């Protein structure tokens, strides 16, 4: 058998110590060297790095010592040049290997039985101690690297790697040394060629040490080919998706929720388009049950879409979709239309997504046109009415006349109970629809996740949303049938363009023109009949809105039905129409509609006519002078007169009105925050 180098060196050290002792015992030597009595201690081997590397430098072949049961045990070799360039180069070996001590009596650097392994070096405790000491002595700011390592340690402790190994509970799944060679460890500065080289080796290190199957799949993927074959350091490595230190269980929700964002850090455009889909909205809100990037594209084996073997290649898409949309757990089986759905379709590419581009242009023009006109109308109205009220402060709205004197304190019936109930139901259902819909529209908004949690999660919120949609549509269609019944009952006397009709006529155009003249001080304020032009707009707008929102919502509610008969891009268009029309309705109602009926100086802070059903005779004459005069002239006014609402009814109406206004403005605020921060 070949004598190992460590045993030879130990023998020489023992012999050297014995020789020195013998010399010191001679009389002549003792006289000439009387002073240095402690000479043997001075020549004892020192525990510096040079001494350690004299054995462990890897230049003497395989380094072994007798191990347990007589079997040889290999010792670790350290390349001096790599160690000299590492972050630990200035440290002494024994600073980490604390159970190696000097024992000169035996001439042995290892005080313990070499058959026993040294205790495992605890990297984490060492670094944490260094960081804590740096914080205590005030040098933490000058040692940011220590702080980063401390953060990584905390992340590691919570990671999947830190959990006990299934086969050997005494060991973690992976320790620091499994990933980092502590004797040569050094992460180069980002942006340097050395850092690029470091990145190129990450996936091999993960795969060759532990995850060989995953490495094989990764090597054939679009990412693996870029890294391993083309040496593209910008392509994704294991650490980009799984992180370096906070590696989570890939089957757990935290990983599922974070991995798509990791994909998005490279594929920004695709990530943005994904987040606009239902899958992405739910994921952004913190729920892991909808499809992520890897559900469609795969994980380690991702291939280009043009590759016939890709999971998202045209011929494979239906199979991929049906892995989730398989008719189980309340999810219907994916119909044929799903194959042409554009999960990454966006509004900026007409050549590639013409239907999506056209739908977006329609909605943008509608929103811009509507808000530009009515917000301008609102501002001008506020300015003119405020100035007139200020100039006429203390004066009544209208001049007293004989009719007003004849019926002091009387009110005019404006809305019947059934119309008031319909209005309230319509308003409440719309507010609930807004509340349950905006978290999906603005999933990145700071309030979105908390609101969705308060609603009970997407499943409960979706159920509430759909029930409210049915109520909303039910009120709308009930109104159509009821209106048809009223007109049919008095068909001979009903005039489609008469004063009681909501159909716009030429007088509405003249009234609008008159209002703008009044806004600019070029004419008197127009006098209106039963319905004003803005009230008619408020009435007819829901016909467009309910149709667009309702049909698009129904398509998304029943994708299995419509996907079987319509192409997939219809779902992309439906999502645009549904969201943007809802945005138009909410913002218009809680700005323009609220101003017209509550916030303009003549009515601020609240008009309760929709809650009491009546307003005073004076207010009637002021707001609808043409109708007032017609009823006076025809002698029909008296049949519309009623007593003023009781104090209790008036108070209840004000409480209800203010509550709805506060809710509406709160929803408007959430939409505003979402629009400017999360949209």
C-alpha cells in the first residue's frame, strides 16, 4: 500500500519534535541556549493557511486518512489560486473549522481522531454573527455585502432547500456548500464578463448536483439552448425563475403566484397582455388557481411557438387548454373557439390583432367624446349658475304668482312609487356591480387585493357580480315591458315626440343651444318642458350601455356556449367592451349625473325628488317652466298636486340619498386610484 502524504508529514513533525527535545537535553546545548527555555513551543506548527494548504492544496494526489471501520476517508482539496481570489481569501481556515486545534505533544494538527469527520461548518451562524457585530459597532453601512448575505440567509431558512431531506432527515435538501464552493466562492460584479460567466454556470450547478432530470429538459428548451449552447447570459437560468435563496416548493401557491412575475421581468409585453386577461387578473390579486405562463408554455421544457412540439403551437393548443378546461371542478370543457383566443393580444398592433384594435378604437372615441362634451358642459354650467346665484343672493328663484299663492306649501308629484323603486334597485345593483368588478379591472391597485378578500374571493365576488347583473338587466327589461304597457293602454293619446315622451326632438336641440348661449352670457337660461335634453341622454345612454355591457358580460359568463359557435377573438373584444363601457358608465354617473341632479349650485348638496317622488310647486316652476305653464293653462295642474312629504319621510330620503352619494363617490375614488396607479 502507498503511504499517504499526510501520515508522512505527521511522522516528520513527530520526529522533528523528538530531535529538538533530545538536543535540548545535552549539557553544552543547554548552556548556550539557556535563555530560550520555551524553544519547543516556538517551533511548534502554526495553524495558518499556509500550513493547511501544505496538505490540502490538491497537488499531492488524492488526500485520504483512515476512516471509520478501516475504510479510507477522502479529505477536501483547495485550489490556492481560486481560494486567493475568493471572498474568503483573507480569512484563516481555522476561523471556520473551529474544531481544528494545535496539539504539539502529539505533533498532530488535528487534535481529534482523524477517522471522525470534522463538524459541519455553519456558514449561516458565522455570517449572521458578523452582520450583528457590524450593526453593533456601526460599520454596517460600509459592509453592504454582509447585509445582503444576512437577507439571503433569512430567505434560505424559509426556503424549500432548508427543509429536512426526505431520505436523510438530519440534512437539509440543500445547504450553502451544495451551491457555493465556499473555498472559491465569489459572485462577480454585475455587468462584468465574469458575472456573465457566473450566470452561465448556474443551471449546470443546479442540475448536475441535484436536479438532473430538470436539467435535461431545460437543455432542450429555448432558454437552455440560449444559455448552454449560445452562451447567452441574458437568457433565463434556474435562479431567475426559482430565485437563488428563497427557493419555494413549486407546487405551493407562493411559488405559483411569483413565477409569472419572474417571466414578466424578461417578457414585459407578454406579461402586460397576460395581466389584462381573466387568468392574469386573478393571479395579480393573489389567487393561484388560474393559468400561469408555465401552464400554457411549460416550465423547464419551454419551446418556441413555431416549434411543432411546443405546448402552444396551433395544433397543440386545444390539448393544452383542456388540461385545465376539462369539464371538472366547475370548469367547462374548452370549446373549439379557445384555439383562436389571443392570450397576448393587445390594442397596439392592427396587423396582428385587427379586431382588438378596432374594438379599442371604438371605445376610446366613445369615452373621449362623451367625457369631453359633458365635462365641459358641467364646468360651464357650474360657472354660470354659481355666478347667477351669487349675483341674486337672497332673491327667490322665481317670481310669485297667483297659482303659487293659491297652493302654498303644495308639492307636485314627479315620480310614482314604482319608478322610484326601479331607480333605487337600478342604482344599488349598479353599485354592487362596480364594487365586485373593479378589482378585476384594476388588480394592481393598492386596494384591489384587500377588496377582493373582503368580498370573499373571486368565486364569491363573481357570484355576487352575476346576481347583480341579472337584477340590473331585470330592472331594465321590466321597464321596457312596463313602458310598453303604459303606452299601449293610452295608445291613441300618446305622442312619440310629445312633451311626455323621452324621444329626443328638435326642441331638445334648441334647448341645448340655448344653454350654451346662457353659459357664455349670450342669452337667457332656457325654460324646459317635462324632460330636459340631459335627462333624455341619461335615459337613452343605458340602452347602449346595457346592451354592450350585458352582451359582452354574457359571452364571458358562458364561454363554453359562445366558444362553440364564435371565434376566440370574440372573447378579447368582449373583455374590452365590457370593461371600458363599465368605466364609462361609472365615471359618467358619479360625475356628470351626480352634478346634474345634486351638485350644481341650484340643488347642492342633494335633490331628494327621486326618493320622495315630489318637489315643491316653486321648484317645479323653476325647473320645468314650460310644463308648469301648460298645466296651468289647461287647468290640469291641480290633479298633480300633493301634500309635502312628512318630516320623517324627508329625513329618511336625505339619509338614503347621502348614503348613495357617499358610496358612489367612494367607488369613483377607487376607480380614480386604480386608473392612475394600477391601470
